[in-house]
């Protein structure tokens, strides 16, 4: 039975007509706001369009052909498809030409992508967190020296954004040396100084004492994977990490705490944080990226601004 792609096509056309060079999600089916289209998303990494299928559709090729008619009229060069429902989540170029060295664009910054892997290297949904961090850096550098801790740093996009916003020291921690190397490249390709920036291959929870003395940190980002086999599970380990964290924080610190688990509500996340240490205060939940509408706010990505004040 053929899928009615009209809502998706209209949404993509509407957003492309808005213009702008920043990478963004053009269609977010995973938020369950579009019946029958829950398993497909479309992302713009100009001049490449990336279509992700989380389950199989009989007429995927038909959708790509219709998308190409729209994309080509907006000067895109090619459409890549990723089929998450297949082993290895393969990506292939479906229409147009192969875009060599695709990048995510964010203002004046660019982030090289890896279309050969399931996670291409830049998460669009967490943009409100990056904007929050920029504001924090600009405000705090006026008060004096600032150190930032970036846990589960992945390709260090938070670090690059922070360094572009101000001259602060940053410690990036991730267990994967490969993504840290890409994080270093993300700084270098944007002409950002590496002075005062560290890329440490540690397990954020189990090797906490290997980096905790590099503070005290006035800023922090905690953005763990929902589940990393054998290493981290938000249900079992997040609160344990939050209990350890104050040791390396300044007497007052601003933190971005993130959880991307539909099974954990905002209320549960808040309880986990304040239960971990009496010094934590949840200031606010950051507004959702409007490109990622979700029928259930509790199932969506949750980004909380948390203030830490050491108890005397």
C-alpha cells in the first residue's frame, strides 16, 4: 500500500523556502505528529539532503524522487538515504550526485560529517543547548577566567561553540578516541585555537578521578548516551555520576544536563538531579528545537539548565 507523502513534501518545501544556510531538520516524523510518517526524518546539510528511514516503506524510492524534484530546485546536489532498519544502518546516495565531504553548518562554524556511520557526527536537536552555552560563555568571561567540563563530548561540538564564543579553558571527556580526534578537527577546521583545550579519553563515570582535579569548573555539559553497552545506562548510572560531579565544580556553576530517553519524564529527571546533591537547583527546561515537534514533551529530548551552589 502506497504511503501518502504529501505532508512531508509540503513541510520540506515550506522550510526550504524560508532560506538560511544553517543545517536543520526539515521533517521530523519521530515526534509522532504525522500519522503514517513516524519512521522517517529529513535533514538538510546543504548541498546534501539526508533522508533517514527507521523502518521500511514500500515506496521509499518514490519519496526520494519527489524530494529530489524539490531539492534540486533549491540548488541541492544530492540526496543520501540512511536505512536504520538494516544491519549497519547503511547510507547510499539515492538521487543527484555524491556530495564529497558533507558538513553541518551553524552560523560561521562548520562541522565535517561522516556519512559512512550511523551517527553522522552532529546532532541537530540539541541546538537550543548550544545557544544556551554561547550565552553562558559570553556572560561569564566578563567576570573572569572560566573553565568548562564537557562530558560525553562526542565530536566536541559544544567545545567548538564555546571556544568561538569566548577564550575559556575546556576539558572534553569521551571514552572513544576516534570521536575526540574528530572533535580536535572540528576546532582546527574552524580556525579555533586549541590553547587551553584538552581532549581526554576517559570513561566519564568509572575514571572520574582521572579528570576531576582539572577544575574547578564554572560551566559544564552532561550529555550522555541513553545506553552504551557495558559502559553507561541513564537508568542505572546517571544519578551516580551526578553525585560525583560536585567534587570538581566551582562553588557556583551553571550546568546543562541532558537526557534523551522517552522512558524518563521531565519530572523524573528533575527528581534524579536534586536527589543526587542538595546543591543542585533546576533553573529551567530549555525550549525544544522547533524543528523537532513531539506529541509527548516527556518523550522528547530534555535539556535542563541546572545551577550548582556548594552547601556550606
